[in-house]
């Protein structure tokens, strides 16, 4: 994904909390986890507190789930997300 200046917005791979409510990833710039609601994968504004974070200069980041192949590599079950995501009831 690119920003309005045609610059690629960095993608980050997210884990999901056990209660299925939030995605999170380790931010190397802030040295802490950033959490985002599971309502939105894709482009998100950064939660960075480090003013020198590269994410702040790049219009944030794009949240992505791990692929099944990547999950297998990490030793996680391939239904990792499906199992945790809150069931939407209509
Ligand atoms: Zn950060």
C-alpha cells in the first residue's frame, strides 16, 4: 500500500490477543507493543510514542495477519486467528 506521495507504507505482522479483541505487534522504535482493534486490518495510524519512529514519517503502517505458512513456521496453529476472533452475531 502507498501513501498519497507514492511512498510505500510499511506492513507489520500482527498477533491477536487471547480474547480476540485486539491485534498487537512489537514496535521496534517504541520498544513496546502497539494494540489495535480487530475491526481493522490494513492501514492504521501509528500508536508510536517515540517521535523518531519511522512509522510516524511514513503515514503509519499496514496491519497484516500472518499467512498460514508463516504461522506454521512460527509453530502456531494455522487456525490461530479463526480460533480467537470474536464471533460476529447478527
Ligand atoms: Zn511505535
